[in-house]
């Protein structure tokens, strides 16, 4: 290893964020989870899956009637 070369360091990305918040310069961070999109009317992954299954079932039931 060469003198003065740095070893790669894996830093958890939350650490720089927490230091920025702690410096007292009134920076704001908004953490959004799945509930934000749900409240905006965007279906969840589970709801999309259920709707897809309903569509497939409806198509199969229509094919069986013919």
C-alpha cells in the first residue's frame, strides 16, 4: 500500500444526513413513506396486485362462459 493512499470507507448514508441536521442551520428534511402516496390516491403494490388478479379472474370467467 502506498503512503498517503486512502482506504475505501463505507459510510452509512444516514450519518452525513444526521450531521447536516445537527449543525443548527435550520435545514429541513422530509421523510416520506408509502403512506404519503396512499393518501394521494396512488394505489399500493398490494392493491395493484389484487386488481390484476380480479381482471384475470374476470377474463377467465368470461372465457368459461363462451
